[in-house]
C-alpha cells in the first residue's frame, strides 16, 4: 500500500532522478517531534513508503540527507540536508512533496 505522504527527488544538476537519498518523516507537535518513518529514494528518485499507517492532521517535516547523496557522487554541496515542513489539513488527501535538488540550491512544491 502506498503511503499517504510520498516524495520524489530530482537532481536538476544532471537532469535525472536522485537515487538513494535517505529521508526521514517526522510529525511536529507542541512538545517536540515524533518519527513517523524513514526510507531512501529508489532508482526513479521516489519514496512511496514513508508513512506506514493512517495520516493524522498536523504539521510534518521530511528531512533529506543531501550531503551523503552528493558525497557519493563526488560532488561538493552547500546544503548538507534539506528539511521541508508542511501542514496536513485534510487527512483524506494524498500529500506528495517533491524536491528539486542541485549542489547549491533546491526548491519544492505541493505535488499530486
């Protein structure tokens, strides 16, 4: 079963999916954070198994280990990790959070 929260990492510096980027999903609460899952991107740059279970309302954060990814490619990078925070306001919807990545910049958006 596909997770209610998924991601896709594209390395814009080479125009290809970023394979083997480790990521963790945390739920952010008033008292701290709760680890909800972790995984790594597949050959197509996708993670479809971050959340094993139901999706609750609230704030979440996906943190990507970009330093290890670029180190594995022998490329220096400026951002050793990228954290994307977002809020789930409708738990019945799927939430896709893509990351467009290069060694010296990144962007994101709400995907489908």
